[in-house]
C-alpha cells in the first residue's frame, strides 16, 4: 500500500497577513550602508536624526556610533549626515523591491515554506544589489 506523504505545516498558502508581516520584517532588517551594517528601523533612524540635529548642543567633534553588528565606529557630524541620507536611499530601494515582490506573491500565491526560503534570498540579493549599485 502506498504511503501518504508526510504533512508539512509550511506547505500551505501564505495568507495576505503573513505576506505583509514578512514584508515588514524584511523592511526593518539592517542594511549595508557606507560599509557598515546599519539598523534602519524607525527608532534607530530617529536616534540618528536626533543626534545630527542636536550636534551643537551635545558638543563633540565626533561620536561613537554602534553598528547593527555591534561594531563601534567614530563619526563626525558630516559622516552621520551622509550615513543618514544613504540609509534613507537604500531603505527606499529595498522597499521598492519588496513592494514589487509582495505584489507578485499576492498575485501568484506563495507557500509559507517558499516565503521563509525567499527571506534569506532577499537579504542576500539586496545586500549584493545595494553593494554593487
């Protein structure tokens, strides 16, 4: 008698909510910006922006900034400004790619397994893309 295939809980279609959750997770993941892995979630970008706008009140020639991979780098106000601008640009690029990808997922359908495998692919591909461009 033939055996039934084992049930795989990830071999089911991803819901719209699961796809949107996946996108939010991808959009908040650290990015390679200016040679640094940088946290680009809303809170991290806000802290960066506050530090730039309040530079004179804090009074320092440079500041130690912690990267997403826990390396400390010393940056000037101009360095921080460029880092912030580049982070916003790279985040916008990634967001555009993710938007197109999500629209395709919603149109064609995707399983939870494919979604989990694609997450790794997107991170690697975007890091390569953003490094090359």
